[in-house]
């Protein structure tokens, strides 16, 4: 990763908050993970290498929304810390960044499977639906981190645990979502780990649909009663070919 270049030459901070955000970015030497530029605006996800030496469990991923006003010679900078990449992306998407515009640079670890892609996509598109209440960052030799969030739209099991695990040898990672009735239940599971991570209702429904689809596929592949061996099965309600018409 390379140090983040905010392209602020000749510009001054528009307000005290922006000046403070820039000073911290310069001192901490943020390193760019993903960036999308639109005119004078930049949406950035960066790694904060100084977080290791900060207060324990300080988020080491930072989302930055930078707006340059060349006519006035100023810039504004807003930032937010996160424990996982998908939540860092979500913060910028809520502020107007296109959802598909923040792919990580080549050096970043990749999702290990399709379920990880789906869970992260849910996070990215959750808007203000998920409110983080607790987190554990991945730092140093750690291979696991997590975020506990309240899903304000969930009709059941509103507390969600997003568990991230690294596979350093493969340079990949997985993210899983668990569902709990309350915060204490999520904390208890993290402490105990004697049962599988409880699946969120959304994924249970998806799994049932996949099993049903697989069963229907197997049924459709069976030969019909009375058909000669090797004759492909034809669904009962499918239209029969018009044998009087030339193809």
C-alpha cells in the first residue's frame, strides 16, 4: 500500500474539524486501500498503521470523504474509523459514493468464498440499518475480528455479529453473520464458542431455497415413467414441440 495523497496542494482547511482530520492523516501516514475520485471529491478507505500503538482496539481502517473547492482555495475532510472493510465502504456509500466504486487495491486479501461476498454486500448496502455497538479489530498477528451491530429493521434476532477470519497462507478472509436476541447473547457466544454461529434468518431462507432448487433439479433429471432409458425427462407442464413446423 502507498501513503494516501489527498491532492491538497495550495488548499487550506475550510474548518477546524477538517484541519484536525488532515493533521491526524498526515501524522499517522494513512495508506490507501481503496479510492474513488469524482471531480474535486475523493472517497477513500485507508489503513492507519499508528492504530497499533494507540489505545487498544482502536479501529485501524479509516473512511475519508474529501471535498476540494479550488475556487475558494479550501478543502473539507470528514473521517470515520472502522473495524472491517465492508463497514468502511458502507460509511462512504451512505455519503454518496457509488457502491461498486471502492474495490480494494491488488495487495489486499480477497474474500475466500461466495458467502463472504454476500455478507459484505449486505453490509455495504445496509445504509443506516446496522448500528455498531461493539467491535474487535484485527491487528498484528491476530486472525479474527468482529463487529456487533443492531439491525433496526430485523423482525427477529435484531443483534447481529459479523465475524471476520483471516487465512494468511491463502491471503484470503471469510465473513459470517450470526443473529442473536440481544447483546448479552452475542457476547456469551463469543466467550463460549461451544455451538456453531447462529445463522441469521435471511441466510436460513436462502439455504432452504437452494436445497429446494437442488431437489427440483434432481427430480427434473429423472426419466419419466415409461420413457426409454436415456430419454431426457420433459416437465409435465412444459409446451410440447410443434412437429409440423420447420425449424
